[in-house]
């Protein structure tokens, strides 16, 4: 199911589409996805730091909960006056059997979980991205604080095709380990039960301690991620299989979902960047 409403007055204005139009996408499961003591009703207040550009923003949410699908539709009725376009999608058929919120980080289920996330992300993107969107921002449902008006500042730095801020959880600055630069483990020949992981990498916490404001990354996470829309339009989406080490008859051993997007972007001449001084906060 796909529900979309448009602000025809805003969309009739050339400036809404001509410069810095932005699509913000959230993919979430259900009520528990928003974090402790939070609901989908907390989403639009989270965007207050971006108030100055609401009229250029489109919002898309994909949920696997029919209840939240209906709740979002009700909220949209009050919010459409501020935004160019609002969309909510219900789809729940990609979830692997046996996946729960409690076991979602288990090594044995990571491949199928990340594959599911990639499929939902790609479906949400390809169902809602318009030709006039110039920027895309991905945001996790359980992010509780974002920088003031981040989207204009990120793309205005030349060459930043994809940008990832530092995601903190309280005073813990190493929450999103999918954003890194360096080298990862290589799967030995004939190995079984291999678990991908870091070998010699610097994550966003390491980069935070350094002097550079902008640092090139080999991989990004999805807690908050900026992608120039043209990068997505040229085919850089979220790999639904391990791309590193893949063969014709079998997938590889690393680089799936957000961790594979920079690998794909590289071959088209695009680069991923981190801004370790820009901090977002995840729910406890």
C-alpha cells in the first residue's frame, strides 16, 4: 500500500523544485522502532532544525506495521501544509523468518537482516524519488537529535556525493560501526561460518579525535546519511548481497546494504565522506 499527498500550491512554485529540493526517507518496522518512550508522533518535531527549508522537502516513510501506516496518514493531514510531498508505504513481505528485535544483531542472521534492510531501502527510494529531487537524506527512526539544518551545508561543500555524520548514543561516540575507513578481514579460502569485521579501520569516534572536519570513508552507516540524488539516479543503491568477494554462482562475504554503497559508488567516480564533528544522537 502506498499513500501520497502533495502540496499543490508549493509544487506549483518553480523555486520548490529548482534548487535544493530534498527527499527525506525513513524505513522502520513498527512502534518499537522509534525507541524508548517515543512514537511516530515524535518524528515531525525532530525535523524542527530543518524548518527553514520545509517547503522544499518531501518526506517518505516505509513501515511494516499497518497500525503505524494508518497513524502516519492521520499525521500527514496536519503536516502537508508545510511540505511539498508526503508519502507512506506499507510493506512487510521482505522480513526473514525468525528475525526479532532481540536477535537482530546475532551473527547468524546478519546477512538476511541486512538483505531485508537493503530491499526496503531500495523500494522506498525507487517508489518516491522524483526527477526534481536534488538531495536525499536517510534517517533512522530512533534518532532523537539532528544538527541544525544539515542538508544545505553538506551538499554545498564541493565533491560531497555522500555524507555521514557521527552518531552518538549518550556519551558513547562509537554507536554506528558501519561508517569507517581502512581495511576489513578477508575471508580465507574454503572458510565456513566467516563473520565480516574490522582488521585495521578508523571509525567515526577515531575520526572525531582528529582535526579534519571532512574525511573520506570506505563505508557508511544509515543512522543519518546524505546522498546526492543524482548518485542514486545513476544506479548507486543499497546492495542486497555481499558484494566483496562475490562470484557468478555465490555472493561474497562483506559489503552489504549501507556498507556496500560506497563500493558501488567508487566505480562511478563518486566518493563517500564523513563529518565527525557533525553529531546526531540515537535513543538510549
